C-alpha cells in the first residue's frame, strides 16, 4: 500500500507516522459487525492511539471510549464521545481526574482497590453525586504474553483480588455515593492464544456465580481486551480474526438475562493502519555486522526497546540483493535498536525505511528525550 503513495510520502520530512484510514475503516467495520452479532458493546482503548482523525473513525462506528487517565476522558468527550459511553479505568486515578469524570457524569469508573472506593465515595459525596462503578477483579489468569503487558495475575498491580471481595462488598454497603453496576477484567495485551480468553470466561462465570450467591445483580460484565495482531505478516493478516474472538465469548461466557457484555479493544483496531517512516542517515560496517542508522529512534517507537517487540522492517527505496543489518536509531542508548540481523535489500543513505504495525502504542508513547522534535503525521485515504 505504501509504495502506491511513495511519491507523495517522499515529499515529507522524516521521521513520519503514516496512517491508512481506509484500512482503519475496514478493521472497524469488521469488529463492529462481529460484536453486534451478539449485542456486545465495544469501548475503544484510547491509550493505543488518541489522534483526532482516528477517534473520529472509531466514534463513527458506534464504539465507546475506554480511558485510563483524566486527559483521555477529556480527549474522548472533546472528540464527540457521549459521556454515557465513556469508562474510566486505571490503578492510580488522581482526585482532579476523578472530579472531572464526575462532572462529566461518565458511564462507569472501573475501581481497582478498596482505598480507591473510599476516595471516590468521598469525592462524589462532596458533589452530591452518585458514581457508577465496576469492580476490576484480578482473575489470576495467565495471558501467555510478555511479562510487561500481563495484567491479570495476582503478582500484578492491577485489580482487586478474589480473597478481598467479601470485605469490599461489606465496605460498599457503607458507601452510599457509589452504585455497583458491573465487574471488570483485563488479563493482558497482544494475546494470540485464544485459549487464554476461554480461561478468562471460566473465571468470569465463577465470579458471576459468587456475586449471585451474595444477592448482587450486575448490569454489565467488562471482559477487557487484549486481542493480538500479526506483527510478522501485516499484509497477509491486516485485520484480526474478530469473528473467532467474539464467537468464543458467546460460546463460553454465561451471561445473565438483561446483562450487557463490554469489551475494550485498542491494539487490534488500530495497530496495522499505522507505519513509522524513516530515512537512512548512515551505513556503518563493523566486523560482524552492518548498521543501518535511521533518523527515527526509540523516541519515536519505544516498543522494541521496552518489550523487545518485533516490527516488520522494509526498505521502500531499494530492490538490490539482500544483506543483513542491525537497524538502529540515533539516540544515545544501546537499547535504541529496531531489529538485529534484519534482511533488507542493500541499503544506502537516504533510503526510505518502513517500520510496520505501528498504529498502536507507537505515536502515543513518543518522547522528546535528547530534545528530539516530534514526528510529523500524514493520513492517507481521508
């Protein structure tokens, strides 16, 4: 796809984020169609990508907003998301963030500790408001993904543990400015083994039974997100298998009559539509390897340095025989590396390099370390 726009893209300075809005629309349409088969509500996780043109497409497909900071709540509402479709999660919400969300009368706070419940009650009571809440429960389910993006084990900082629930229910009886409406789960990100979601369904069913035994009716169940994408073959599988994903929950999740099921997808909706473009500054030949030194670095895309994650790297300028390169950036850190021993056509100064599947957790995680300029952005197929 990028080669079809190569003449246009050559006119821009790099580093440059490029978003294919046509692919984004096709991905959103597929997710919308498959989720609506079962009446599921999808909230888009703004932490993946919060750019206004992206949010406009997400909103146009009737998704809500999943936010993990006050500024994400603000961004969602300022970009047209109805507050009654905004959910505010996060293990460390500040008083200012909570107060703003209360003023906006958002749909739900996903609460992660008994201390948070007490603070939210105090702030809501001061405003004469009742805050709708869901308890984020730690299901102790292994997501079989990178340890830094696993969130559903008891060793993680997220959520309320099962053994705390009796005390939490007792606490809620005294907090009359809170209204318990649901329970929330999230086991991790970039999950490609769907059996992890089946295991989650089993645990959710057990928690549902527990709450029913304690005479607590739940209006909604939020099972989180985490569906992975194919970083290795972005052109062969540009749209994740939403059909299998939602069908699994329909098959194994035991939903009570009148109960809503919510999801919070981020990466799976936006990752493949984004590419980071960079130009080669220098080629450096060492004893055992050659380095292709780019003008983009970990300041533009930190995932490889942070998670040792893989992104497909392509040379859009060369069709010469392939050689191996360590593809690195200009930042003064040895971890500033996009890939080692990458097979690329013979690469030279000025060649245009594409780092694929960068639409999620790419631009939103950029920094100005080394006083770097912020990467420019181009949207294709507006």
